[in-house]
């Protein structure tokens, strides 16, 4: 398991791409599921952020 700091850095790198494809969203989702405990506050926060970004991408 990676540290929460490392997971957040990797998540930010994935989301900082100019083209957020479904593949990018799936990679980010997998990162959170594999590397963070289900009860982790960071996992919850990044999942919410991921869904918001996914929603914004669909609208544009």
C-alpha cells in the first residue's frame, strides 16, 4: 500500500491532463480502490472530486 500523500500526488497527476478520458477516470478510480482503505477520509474526498470532474467532463 502506498502512503496517502503518494496516492493524492498520483491522483492529481492523472487529473491534470488536458484530456480526461474515461480511461483516465477508471485509472484514478482503481488507484483509490486499491491503495486506500474503504474507510479512509482521503478516499471519500477524492472519490467525490472524481465524480464531480467526471460530471463536468460529460457536460463539456
